[in-house]
């Protein structure tokens, strides 16, 4: 794991945010199509 504040935390946050958005988008799309 990288140190916090060196950029690793930003990548981690971005990855988590991206996964959350993808999950939300997937559920929304699923609800719309199905």
C-alpha cells in the first residue's frame, strides 16, 4: 500500500468512486431495461 497523500489515496478513492458509480449505473440500467 502507498502512503496517504502521495497520490495513492487519490487513486484508491477514484477506484472506489468509479466502482460505486458503475454499480449505480448498472442497477439503474437494469431497472430501466427490466
